[in-house]
C-alpha cells in the first residue's frame, strides 16, 4: 500500500521549509508575506502529514520510530552537527577570500583539510567503533567538532592559513566520527526490516540540517554586508559605492570579491567590506559553535 498522501505532505513540508530558509533574509525579509506564507504552509502540511502517518496502512515514515530514543536522539545529533559543519564549509571560503584577502588557489588549499578530515574521521571511526562503541565515538566526534567551532571565534584578519586549516581539519574529523557513529546507532535502534527507513532518515536529517544552516548563515552574512553598503552609500561619505553593487550582493556575496568588482572600489571601501565580511562570518562561527554544542548535548543523551 503506497502512502500517497504521506509522500505528498512530507514533500510539501520539506520543500516549503527549505525554500523559506534559503530565501529568508536575502531575497525576502524574514517577516515578509512570502516567508511567513512558506512557514504557514510548512506547519499545515506537517500537521496533515502527522495525522496521516498515524492512520496509514504502510506509512512512509512511521511516527512510532521517533519514540525510540536511539533513533530520535542520534538523528538530532546528526542534524545539529550538519548545521555546524555545513555552515563552516559554506562560509569559511568567504572569510578566507574576503577578510584575509587570499587568492582562489590559497582558498582551495586551505579548505582541503576540512573535507579530508571528514573523510579520514569517518574511515577511522569505522575501524575502531567496535572497540569504542557507538556512544563514546559520537561523544568524541562531538567534542572535536565543538572544539574546532570554538577555535574559529579566535580568527581575525591576521589569522594564518595554516592555523585556519588545522582548525577546519579538527572540525572535519569530529564530523566524520559523528556521522558514522550516529548512523550505526540509528540503524541498530530499529528492526532489520526498517533498515531503509533508518538509513534514509539519518541522511535526511543531515541534509536538512545542512540546508537550514546554510540558509541561516547566508542571511546573517548578507544582512551584515548590506548594512555596511548602506552606510557607505550615505551622503557625505567620500568612499561611496555604486548602487549596482547591491545587485551583486543579492546574487552572490562571493561575487563582491571578484577582481573585476574589486577594481571598481576604492581602498577604503575594500577595507570596509573586508571588515564587514569578518564580522558577518564571525556570526556564522557563533552559529556553528552553538549547534555543535547542541550536537554534544544530544550525543551525551544517547542510550548506552
């Protein structure tokens, strides 16, 4: 028996929620009718989905799964860890290029340790998880992730790429441990016939967390940059910028730091934008730290 209504309402809930976070604070204000309408649609379709899943013969996502501690807590841990790591991976490049003024080649080299650390952390966790067990492995990964996110708050315009890479590698290794150990916990918490539901729910939690994290972080950075540009366009300020640059900001924050755009700006404006980037991405680092702390909290609550 195919759960058509459950599929439709779950898809609508996810699509509306992700669209709201991707557009909110950038294309539309958070309190605009468009964003509020998306949140209302998310709530309504979510309620219909919940009611339907309790009555469906073969629900696409059994509500009873969330009553299993291992399932719900491990997915929550993976959700918050994904917000932290995807926020870092999405906006650390902007900090390196915009605030530190590094070249794209240097940017690429500095970001490699994050991806490499994530892969190596997952590989190493898979080798030793039978010795440490899943819960201690998750706690170890959450601590490393929290430490890496906390160290990003020490970053400034004088931070070296080596220090930046080491911190990102630490966060990546932590995410590798969390991703593998929480997946095993989710899979082991349900019967064998529900293995597909367990695996898909874990992947969905990570994807949802990453998308929401990027949406929130993008809104914070864009708002901070837009405020700086509004100040620079005020009458009486010598280093005013062209209004057309706001279009580049709405399309892509990274576009402001392309050579052809930078050549249109005075040195004072470039310095002001770099400082605004540093402050905006610093807010992203705070988001990563808080959500990494939530990941550690849920990891601690995991059943033995």
